[in-house]
């Protein structure tokens, strides 16, 4: 049984990798997803773990022979953003399996069950809801709403699950499972380069910035690009451009982050003025007041430009995650365990959402970050050095041994 | 045999119409295109015309029994932009058939042959080259280059033609056909509202503004939208937004037109900074010096913003059509014929490209415009009143009778 980090990592690496870009397209309930799920089950079984799929499609692997009480959960997700990197998500799952293999080889026997989770659609890459699996588990999204989310090809989550052999009618809060969990510790590649600046291989999460996604629908009027006078135009591309500019200015002014990464122009002909431009704003800030103020500023600039160009604007919040502070005593315990293992782990905030942030509302959660020298993430260039990945496994093994030990 | 304008119009109307938007998706060599081509052949045959498809896939219907000498050609195109209107293109062909039916019913017999053409892919909606059929006919595009153009699904023109039962190896300049043509008169819906302002149902074309299409490729770096510091970003959406803004400012300053109607962001995830943004600029101006100056100004603004944000920029001219002045004596002759028929037809310039503009390099060409009250074009809302369409038929019949008469 392959059980070193490097062996497990190389087994998972090929699934869902795009040959052209080198990026990953592991969207939930696709063939690439099924290949990753098969790998999860095969690996867990090889490690002597009991596998399970919860009613929301999240995978679990349990080390619970001889253990009792509520479980220490770890894990992350297997799905990717479009053309994402190999590490965001999978690193936490491969590290969990490698840590368990190492603990087992050392003769450790958990007093509490240890569970490894692979949450479904953390990235929202197919159905547009980030942390979909953990939101369903904790009841923070209505299962009827989730079933009716559509991918870009017009397939609903319900249909995609049915095609993958899952029953979408089972979706919804899973109080029994939550009651069985004592805490959740997620290991993740850092999505920034703070650890690199601090010279540390591993860090501990402090909390997650409040963040959300807003959809801007600019409604103009399709017209011939070669004949329509400027004065007669209602071109939605112009207020969209103003919104992009305003987002950058507002983010810089408030020490926050604002990004338009997705835009769709209709009908999308080079010789036609657009009838509509749809754009998505991703915004994050250290606190909720700052986030609200920044989004209001961007919305006001977009609205003023829309009026100037005779364009309609509808603005809708598609998702929002309040400030998450990870459990302070769990966090301090992790820092102490790592220090005892000889690792100085700095405590870091992050702007990225994670399943640990969603679960934090229901149980103590914590995060471990592994150094990302370039800071690049959501990109094929995302990378962590093998030695730092090994340090992550060492850290996670120490944490699991502490939390699930006698 | 249905032969009134209204009857012919209503027969063609259903093909390629999208039920959701009400717009047309008549792209060359698709099923919708085949349905339009069948309609053309059926209608021409019903009117006693001889039909023909030239080596470049342009359709022809000939009224040449008893006629001799070089032909008077008329017509337009059947293809549409994505979600275009019903009139842009088809109006010229339906009007030509209706004019011929009316002339025939009146006992007129042409001394010269009259030809009705339906040029392939005038809009460039599938393979990205406007006036593809007339460019091939006149040899202004290399047939090898044309065969290798790809649609958005990766299908080449060569393969699309083969799938439609046409031989792409035959593509290329057709000097025999050109030698048979005396002149070409294209009737088209006005793509602006100048005639409405002048209170005229029909106008005569003066010329076509020089115009072209430029592709902007902004190359940035994909990164996580929630964690990458503003200072570390290379976000290509920002210089794109600067280019959109610059285009509007430059066009307003030079009395010209500049439009970004098509933009593609990669990877296109709401929570990822784009790795690349591809955008297409459509630019038109009264003269070539003005056009060049405007495009240079937009390119300079885009380049400066790209440098500011650490983004690469490649700029490529995808097409260019120089200033077209329609044949002055043919134009004056049309104005005279219409005046004799009781119609005051103003002479108008246009920013829109047409097959008549391409053919103008090889034979005398002219255009008739039909009033468009809203000026809207390339949109499902494009419209001409039935009475104005009838006036267009009257005008075209008078012109054909004059040009092809004894």
C-alpha cells in the first residue's frame, strides 16, 4: 500500500488535469470528480479506514476501531476552480491520509475516532456556491435552493447528482453527523506568501475575512457597432469598465480586496454593442463594516456610470460569509503542539473561504497552512515544496495525535 | 406562388429564429443556414429563375431568358450576427425577389440578365471574417487562410463546408463570374435613424466609412481573488477596463465609433483573478487618418494601463476595410430613377460594412437603404415598417428596370 505523502500525491495528480493548461478541472459530480472520489475510497480502504458518503455527497474515511466519543475531523476538498492548481484542497486530504499512515506505523491508536472529510464543491466551480457540501451539512443553504442551482450547461445540481448515482432528495442539514464531531482541523496550502516572508513552513489560521460575491447585471441595448451614434447608445460595457476601475480604487483605499474575474457580454459579437453585461465581484475585507463600505462605493460608481450611459443595473448578493474567528483555545492548542514538535507556527488571517469557516459556526475548527513560496493560487502555477508538504504532514500528525490521543 | 413582399418575408421568417431571445442565429453552413438556402432555391425556382451556387458558396438566382450582355446584380446576405434582427441581410434578398415578381407581372423583360445574390457569411458570425463570401469571390482573402478559420467550437470552414456537402478546395477568386457582372445594387435596412430624421422611406448610399477589427490579448496571471495582495496582482481585467474607457473617449473626440462588444476572461471564475482577457475592438471613422489616430490612442491607453498592472498586451488587426466610395455615376443614376418614380432619396454615408463595399473594388456598386425608425440593428428589436419595405421594393424594381432595361 502506497502511503507516503509523495506516493499518495502522485496517485491523485493525474485526475482532472487539463493537458493544455496544466490546470485542474475537477468540478463536482463530473467524471474527473468520480475519479478523485474513487481514489479517496481506494486510498482509505488501503489504509484500513472505513469509508462513508454522507447525505450531502461529502466523503468520509473513519479510523475508529477501538475508539469512542466524538470524532476529530480533518480533511479538505478535491474539487478545483477552473484551471486551478493541484494543491488547493487535495493537499489537506493527501496530508491527512499520510498523517494517519504515519501514526498507524508508529503504533498510535486513537482514543477518539479520526475522520477524514472530502467536502463537495468547496470552490463553487460548477454550481456557483462556494462550500456547497459543508453549507448543506450545516444547514446554511436551503437544500431546495441547492438542488435548483444550474451549471453553465443548464444542468441542475439535482440532475448532476442523479447522473452520478446520488439521491438529491437526501440533501440537507445532517445533525446526527454534526453531533458526532468534536472539532475540525483543515490543512490547506497558503494562498498568499506570508509564511514565506516569515520563513515558516507551517502556520495556524487566525480567522477568515468576511467576504462575498455580488452579481452585477448591466442591461443595455444591442445595436450595430458600425452605425449607432455614441449619443444613441446604451452600451453596458462602459459602466462595467467603470465598476472594474472603481473596485480597484476602493480596495486600495480600504486595505481590502475586490476582483472582477468573471464577465459575460451578450450577445458577444465583435460588431454589436452588447445588450447586456453580467459581471461578478468578489470582495473581502478585514471587517464587515469595511467590506460593506467598499461594496457600496463600487456599487455607487457602477450605478452612476449606468445612469450616464442609459443602462440598467441590477445588483444581487450571491453569497456572503461573515467574519470567522477560529476557536481561540483550539488555535492555541495547535500552536502549542507544533512548538512541542519543534515547529514555530505563526498565526495568520486569510481572505479565502474554507469549509472550516462554514463548520466554525457549529463546532470548534482550526486551520493549518503550508508555505506557498510564490503565493500564487487558483492557478496551474500554485506550488508548495515537497519538504514543506512533509512538514505539513508532520504538523497534522502531531495535532491529530494530540486531539485524538488518550 | 407566393411573390408579394409580405408573403416571401413571412416564409423566410421562422428559420434560425431563437425562441428565447426572438433573435436570429443564422450562421453559415449550419442547419439554419441550410434552411435559408433551401428557401432561396425554392423561391427563385417558383419565380422562374435559374439558380446556381458559385465556387465560394454564394447563391445566385438568374433572370436571363432572352437577355444578353453583362448582368445587373442585386441581393444581400441571409446570415445574421448572434441574436441579430430579421432585416439585416434578408431584406435585400426578399426585396429583390419581390421586385422581380412585380417586374415580371408588369410585363417587363430584361435586356441584360438580372442576378440575385445571397453572399455567404457577411456578418463573420461563425468564422470571424466579415463579407467572407464576397471577399473570396473577389480574391481579397486567401482561400487557404479562409479554409483554416475556426468557429468557436473548433470546426474549420473547410470542415463545415464539407459537412454541408460543399468542396472547400474550390474556394477562391472567380474571375469568370466577376466578368459577367456589370454592376451590383444592394438594398439594406438602414442601421441608424438618419432617414427617419429626414422623413424619407428610402435613401441611396454615398460610401462606407473605413473600418476594422482589432484583437486585444491582455496576459496576466491567475491568482486567488481572496488572498493575493493588490500589489502582487497582474490582473488583465484592469487594463481591459482602461481600454473600454479610452475607446469611448477617443471616439467622442474624433467624431468616430469605437466599440468593445466581445470580451472573454480566462479562466472566468468569480473567485480567481483572470489569467487573460481577450477583447475585440470594432472601430470606424469618416476617414482612414482619423481611424488610425483613434486606434493608436486606444492602443496607447491600453498599453499604458497594461504596464501599470504588470500585464502583457498583444494587439492584432483582424480585419480592415478602407474607405469605400460607391460609384458616383451609378449613385447619381439611382437618385434620378427614384426621383422619376416620385421618391426623394437622400444620399447617406454609413459606418457598416457590406458586400457592396467589397465588390466596389471590382465593379460599380451602389446601395439603397430602407428607413429604420429606431435605428436599432444587430438586435431582435431591429425593425422596418411594412410600408417602408414596400417602398424599398418599388425603388429596387425601378432601379433594376432602368439598369437592365433596353
